[in-house]
């Protein structure tokens, strides 16, 4: 059985929980709060020298960090990451987009407001501006396609859903993005869906 070291309120950790649930796989969740130093202990750093969650324990002593790498590992040879070389590369395209152009802005704005309680943070406005740019890219794509790659649900959707569905907690208004809102509903309707705060 897999063991996940993660923080329930983290979108990056939620991705892993969501996919495991959709795959119907048993797993043990070990709540690990990175905000109070739990990922910087010598014991945890043996699991992930980068000191971050999520970290997946695949088998005793075998650990895999980085949320999107974990998604690729779990989804390999499943319907969540299938297709020809191009379709699989398109999934990776959106995974890279999520980590480079989406998560650093939407997730960080959420952190400033939800966790740090700093609505006047000097970087918040710029994070929100860049986050809206990412949302515009997503909206453009989803106005033509139901999902992000291959016309069907994949780990590209899992990854982007994690922080997009709580974007309002970072001060983002999704009302002007009907294609994104429709996509969020389609993802929620996928078999095995579980909420971020569900136990």
C-alpha cells in the first residue's frame, strides 16, 4: 500500500490524493505540515532531501517527491495517461504549464490570503495578475476542448484542477471564465472524485 506524506490544504498534495482515489488504490495519508517545520526534520529529509510535500513512499525506503512526477508514476499504463507519443507529450505540456505558469501565481496568492493572512502583501497583485494570465490560457483552450489533452480526462486535468478549483481562495474571480467553470464541473463528475478536504 502506498504511503503519502502530504498536507491536506496543499493543492500539490491534493493532486496525489485525487488520482489515488480515482484509481481506486489503497493508501495511507500521513499529514505532514510544512508550515511548522515537519518537512525539515532529519527523519523527513531522509525521505525527501528537498524537504517538501507531497512525497510518495512506493515501498519501504523507496520515495518519490514532486507532485507531477508522482502523477506520472501512478498514471503510467492507466487511462489517465494514455495515447500516442504526441498525446502523452501534450499531457506533459500541461503539467509543465501548471508548475511554471499556473501554480507559482495562483497557489502563492492563495497562500498569502489563506495561510499568511497578508492581503496587503507587496507581491500579491503581481501574483494575481500572472495567475489571471494562466487562467486566460486555460479558458482559451477549454473553449475548444472538454479537457486538456486528447479530448478526455487525464492527469493534466488532475494537476490543473488542484489549485484552480480553490482559486477563489487566492482572490481570483472565475465568473468571467465559463469554459473553466464548465471544466471544473466535468472534473467533479469524474468517477472516484474526492474533495481536497475530504478524509
